[in-house]
C-alpha cells in the first residue's frame, strides 16, 4: 500500500509538470500483461486497472 501511494504521488507530481507523461503512459498500456498463468490470466483486466489509474491522474491535473 505504501509503495502504491508513493508511486501514485510521484506520477501525479511529474504529470503536473509534464502533462505528456500521461499520454505516453496511456499509449504503453497495450504492452501490459498479467503474470498469472492459465485460466487466471487476464491481460485486459490489468490494462483496465492501469487505464483507470491514468484516468484518475488526468482528473487531478
């Protein structure tokens, strides 16, 4: 939880100074994948979560 908080805060700080960062992160979502194996693997769900985080950061900008 602490790591997520620090990472989110860092991205927010950088995105306020460099708004293009969020565009770059958004474009990179296609490269995300789920590390689970077999039927548990859900690449789309991982991308959806990351997309929601980026959307949330955009709303704060």
